[in-house]
């Protein structure tokens, strides 16, 4: 999941926080949001509703694209009482997670709140996710076989 | 990005199915008035017109939008995803006053089903100008009152009816009610 590939995204900041929210668990978003004080009420415009999206692949980045398979995605759109509309698409069928992610997306667009939400929700979630990724990478790296070493030993 | 978007159907599957049934019945029995619900329409649309749009329009149905319906454009785009196009390419049209019917696709003799369906919002389907309808689906002529069509509506419609099997179909909406006027039906002012 490398998301630096698409150039000229209209709103790279929003892209970043939506990616963080899409990977976060419902309980961690809810826990971190709880620490942000009172939040504006929100109404649901659409969903949360599960559906299927076709995942497309491309061999080696140069081959022609093919349908890899379908995956379950839950989407949700909310509007806060302050008038901001937030969207979320998350993998799986956990509806609460999609709603919380959409709510945070809406709050992040509100200039009065975005700094607090960034500090209390987005940044900690991003840290958790990079730590997890680094931990996994380190674990995998420990089992790596160095073929060139065996080659050197034989000669 | 502040906006006044409002929700669509309360029960997306059930409400869309019952509205679809109402449109189907109205097409089969022209002039029969049905109640539809489940949605609070964004201005200036009436609830029935909004329900029909949510039921019939999607990404694959190009829609023409009356200039007067412009305030509802964002709502329609969000909930249906239908591309907004010029009259000639539209499969559906959302009109607040009767547009020129000849601007819309009337299909071809081989594929008459490719013609446009016009959703026309009117003030009332209970009072106003009265028309006697005759044609398939009507054992006896039926009278329908429409408030909000131009004085020469009878003549305009007969021109469309004369194109049969080509021609456009009309879904009339007022408040929470709808009825249909398929191209197969001929009308005269009562």
C-alpha cells in the first residue's frame, strides 16, 4: 500500500488522514476522540452500508490490468451540525468503524478543530500504524536468508 | 467545504422498492395516483420527485436537470451519482415546468425503449386543468387533474403520442403523490 504513487492529488493532507482513518480500529478512534472534549452532533447522510469493490491489479506496473477479486468495503457519509460533510470507506463490514472514520474526516475539515483532532487522534493513530509496520518489517527481516553469504561460503 | 446536504431514503432498499412498485403501477394504469414516501426532499424538489430520482437514477442514467432545480443538484449528484447532461443525451429529465418534449430523445423504431423519461413536478394532481385519458391500461377513459401544465399541454402531448412507438414518457409528481403518462396514452382536455 504505497500511496505516494499518484501525483497532483487535489488535497494531499486529506488523503493522508483518510488513509490513516481507513486503517484504524473503531475502538482506537473512539478512545482517542473521547479525549477531544465535546464534539458537534452529526447526522448520517448515507450508510453505513457494506458493498463490494473490484480490486484491480497490474503485473509489474507495466502489464495490462486485470481483476484481482472483489473485497468487502463499508462506506459512510456524515454531516456535522456545523455543516461539514465527511466520507469514509473502510475494508470489512464493521459499520461503527466507517461511521467514526467519516465523523473524524468531517471534523478535520473544520479549521477550528482540525489542529486538536490532528494532535489527539490522527497523529497517535499514524504513530501506532508506523510502529506496527516497522515491527512487522523487523520481524520479517530477521528471518531473511542471505543467499550471497551461502554462495561465498561454498567458494 | 460547508454544505446543506440532507439524507436520502430512510430505508434505502425498502423505500426504493416500494417507490419502484408505485412507478410501475402508475405506468401500467395511467393516471392512477400513488403515494410515495421515505425521503424529505431538498428544495425546490417535492418529496415524490426526489423519491423517483433516488429510485430510478444512477451512474448509468444521464440526467437532464431543469435550471430551476439547480439548488438540488449537489443532493442528486451525491445520492444518485447520475451525470448531468444536455437534453438530447438524457435518459431521465427532472423538470419543474414542462420542457419542450421534442428536445429529448424519443428512441428509434428499432429501440423505442431508449427514449427519455421526464419527471415533471407539478403543483397538484387533485385539482387544476382536467384531462380525459384513453389508451392501454385504461378499461374506460379516466379523468386526471393536473395543476401546473401549460394551456396547450393537450396538443403538445398528442404530438408526442402520435410518434408511438417512439416518444417520451412522463412521470408527474406533486407533493407526496405521483402518477404516470406513458406515450401510449392519448389525452384531451375535459
